[in-house]
């Protein structure tokens, strides 16, 4: 499971998408505010860049961030994403036991 992704204001170019990891472990169910245990052998995520229901691009990462490069944005949309644009993304946490977890889908606004 993943929490709400976020990004910081930026100039057009590479976009780094970051999110907070959640866990399937029972030990993660606490109010401590600490980083939760992974409960997986490896940490892995897949981020889908969406155009309505169509997946334009899929990014994989072993950390809680992924880079949507300027070159990829231009290939996907014909230009860099900038002020006034929106981007729909879907993030999956991958698991050796359960495969893709439940996705978190959000719209980023620039």
C-alpha cells in the first residue's frame, strides 16, 4: 500500500514523484509516526502514467520515488508538463507473495 504521492513546485523538466511507504505488516499499525517495516523481502513499486484509462508509460523503482524524465514526458505528451497541466498516476507496491498490491491513483496538478 502507498500513501498519497506528492511533489514540490518545479521548473519544467524531469519530474520526481515521491510517496510514503505503507506496510502489510501488523507492526505498521501504530500511531508512532515512524517509518513502517517493509514486511517484504524486497522493496519494489510500479508507477503507471495514465491518459484516461490508458497506460502511457510504466516506471519501476526500488525506492519510494520515481523519475518521469523530460524526454519521456515529451514522447508521451508532445511537450513538457507545466503550469495548468494535470497528470494521472497509479502506484502499485509489488510483493513476491501477493504480486501487485492495491493501487493508489491520484491526479498531480502543476
